[in-house]
């Protein structure tokens, strides 16, 4: 079983920065992709960014140039550096991981609130 635990959310003013972290624990910690999704009130959950086992990255257009996804040295940790935050970035951010067997794991989420 795999557990994903997010941290780093909080309240920040527009233009500020936050760094989200997600640590995976459990067995068989090899993932094809790890990533971050977000869900704002009344909206569907959307992909923000993901990173493959080979370190290829993908971003939703609205965060390109502002957010950076990366993996830790142990490769069972993923980070999301968020700069130039906007009020529309306010959401619960969820960590996601997919393993080679097709299993998908989710964290419980961390709230990011950007005030104007």
C-alpha cells in the first residue's frame, strides 16, 4: 500500500510564493508519474503539473512560467514550487502518483489560498 502526504499549503498574498511537498511511503515506491492536481470550489479537479519517471514535465497552460515541478533525490518525493501566485490559484492541491501496474494514489490534499 502507498500513502501520499502533502504539506506546504497556506495563505499567501497575490504575487507571493509557496512550495508544496508530497512524500510517498509504503511499498513498491516506483511510479510512472507523480503530479499535482487542484480543485477549486465548484470546479472539477484539474491537472496542474506532472513529472515522469524520466523527468519529463507537463504543465497546465495557466501555470506555465510560474510553477515548477521537481522530484527529490530519493525519487519518492515531489515538489511544486509556485511563484507569482494569483487569486485564481486558490484551491485544494492534491498529490497524485501512478505506478507501472496501473494503480493510482491520491493524497488528502493541502489548501492554498491566495488573497488579492
